[in-house]
C-alpha cells in the first residue's frame, strides 16, 4: 500500500486560486469543426456555438496542474458537467476563461478511494459581459 | 428543423423527441481535436484496457453534446437554453448506440418568462443510464 496522501500539498495549494484569463478567439472554422465533431448539423452553428462548446474553451493551466499534481490515484474520469448560459457565444467573439478549483472531496467507495475535484469556470466576452458559467467534476481513482 | 415548441404545447411528462447516435473512433478523434481533450482512453484501445476500462469510451462531454443536440433540435429557433447539466454515471463504448431521451419535469412562469425544466438522460444498448441530467429552457408563448 501507498502512504502518499490522496490530497497532496500540491493539489491543496490549487484550491480557490484563480487561473487565467485565457483568451480564445471564436473563429468560424473552430466552431464548424466542433459542430462536426459532435455530429450536429444544425445550421445555427454557423453563427452561434452549440451548448457544449465551452468544453473547448479549456482553462489549460489549471487543468494541466490538476491532472499532473502528485497523487497516488492515477486514473481520471469526467464525473459531471454543468453550464449556465447568460448570452450566446457567437462566431467573432473573444472569450476569456477564468477557472478555479472549488473543492476536493475524498470518498471511500467499493472501488477504493476516489477523489472528486470540482472546478468552476467563468466565460466573459470582449465587452466584459458574463456569457456562461461552468462547473466540472473530475474523478481520480 | 422541427416546428417551434410553445409553452402551451407541453405538460409535465411531455417527451422530447429522442435522438440516437452512433459514435465511431473517428468521431472521438475529431472530438478530441475539436475540444482539446486528448486523454487516450477515448481513442487508444490498448491504453484504455491497461487502465481497467472495457475498451475505448466516449467522452462524457460528447455524450452530453448529443443530449444538447436533442434539446436544441426540439427548441428550434425560438426557445433558449438557460442551463444544462449531466452526470456521467456509466460508460458509453465506441461503436455502440447512444440513445438520448428527455421528459418535461415542470413548467413555470417567472418574471413573465415561460420556463420548462426537462430531465435528460442517455442510455447504452443494455438500457443502462450512462448520463443523467437536466436542462432549463425558456419557451415562446402563444399568449
């Protein structure tokens, strides 16, 4: 067995720290590729973005740290996703993403120890308007 | 495109037209590229199996995207999606059908807006729920 703590100092140090903003220019081709990848032929996606598009606006720095932080649990799965929309994200917008790790929760289950890592993200457009808020739960096991 | 759904057309229990998808490895690779999620469990079978999975599994976000498509197809051009959430409770394997379903849980008026809360879920061919979640939408009214 491994005595390494499931919640390492490195992981814990990420809690409640704001990462970003990382800025994405919403180009037509990027949205077309996303719509094609999700196999959704709706012509609306030539101008606005499909509901799950914020998944492509990745807060890379936080996620990179989260997935590479020391942890004896090496496997990762996506546990849950949540999005709230305030304005459409349109082709031509410039979207800034900020993210923070909200919570770390250790659980003992029949699969052994699992760690829930809950991240919150905020998406703002070029006019400073909040367009969407997201929450994602990642599971290490 | 489907006809516009009005607030008056739905009741608690109304069903959203179901959608069936069949993700291939190629689609998962495209999704990896489009989303930037290159975790190998979604296209590398050896890696997936070495990680204790039964095979290549579909990105949770991709399955949720299918549920999103079901909802935006249903809404047509008039309705607005306000919230979307999904919990990934089981696995969808590549080259297996994903069945997407939705059912109205509640309709209500708030600040003169006509809302519906719809439960959504995806099933694998064994009939297991792999994604469960909900959406909140604003619908146009005939009133």
